[in-house]
C-alpha cells in the first residue's frame, strides 16, 4: 500500500517590510591610508549617519594599503569610495562625501528633486 506523504505549508515571506522591523544600513568605506581625503570622508560619513540614520547603521572602514585584494570584491577603482551593501541595491559614492545633498541622494536617503524645465 503506498504511503501517504504529509505536506506542510511553509509560510510565505512577504516582500514588504513591516513598520516594526528596523532597517539596518551596512556601509563600507574604502580608503588608502590616513590621507586628508580619507579622514574627511570618514568624518563626513559619521556626521551624515548620526543625523539621518540615528543608530541604524554600521560602518566598516577598509584600508586598501593594508590589504589591496579587498578592492576586488566591490570593484573599487578610486578611493575614498563608500559602498552601501544594505539595504539593497548596492550603491557606490566616490569622494570625500563633503557634498551632503549628493551623498543623501546617492544613498537614497532623500529623493531626487525634479529640476524645473
């Protein structure tokens, strides 16, 4: 007699995030040593994160002078470069991050304003 197989329903995962679930931003800053541009980029990034992400972020600083092979994974061509790993999609911003408006738009923290035609 054939055996009866039991099927269990697996709950479907919703693609929408619930309002209760906090969003954590995973940011990587690629630098090349302690140059003035690298230091400025880190200071600007920390200030922007404190103002706009309030504890919902992590910053990983990767010094490519110490381990240049790490540049391959995120295809880093210039430094300093900021890579937003999470939330997806991955985004990259090159430079010292001094233009706050451009960084906010690049990180998708503030929507682009339409230019008047």
